[in-house]
C-alpha cells in the first residue's frame, strides 16, 4: 500500500493511500537502515502497512518528505535534522538572494537547501541562484511554484517583508 501526506488547506495533513500488497524490505547493515517500499527507515518493520502504522502512532519519530509530500524516510526518535540552509549578509555567486529595497538595508544570501523562516524587512526582490527557490511574504504563503535556477523576481512595492525562504 502506497501512502502520501498532503498539506491541507487549513494547515493540517491528510494521509492518502493507494495500491495493495506488501513491500520487500532491503537491508543496509552499514547504516542500520533498510528500505520498505522505497522509503528509508530504521524502524524494525518489513511491510509498508507496518511502517505506516508506525507513522500514524504516537511514538516519537522523524518523517522526511520530498517537495511533493511523498514520504522518503522514517526514523525512530524525535531527532530533527539541523538546518541545511544558512544565511549570510552578502549575496555571493550561486546563492539565493533577498535584495535590499534601499540603503541602509543589506542583501541577504542563502546557501544550501531546506527551509528557513525569519523576518527580512525592506526587500526589493530576490533571485534563486543555482537552486530552485520559493519565498513567503508577510501575511501570505510560499509562491505556488518553485522558481527555476537563475531566476530573478522584483516585488511590486518597496519595503516588502519576507518571512520564509525555501531552496532545493
């Protein structure tokens, strides 16, 4: 059985199920993980049904998803990966960049991949650099689509406030 988590309109999540039958578990003794139906896990299960029962349980866990909402990995415990996106106060080649709308504000550059939230005021626009990107404006949601590599975008008014960046 194949399942996928999809973000709901009210900020919740919906678990979607499709397909039938057990999945073969492939072991990787070097890392202590194995795959069940294409999902990497350290949970001692052999089938997707058992893995999804664990996902739906109250046990502490970390669930990784791709940009489409598909589950890619499930790990026991509540370990959270450290941020893989970092911020600097300059924009360097290849970085995602939030441009300052005016002086005395500075540009902000972002390296790596992932999501970072914050408050970046007085922004005039942004560029994706060498990765795809999304931004969230104050009071709104992230852009509906991933902007491609090497894309530039100007905001329609000065002093736009950005509250989140995503880079993949």
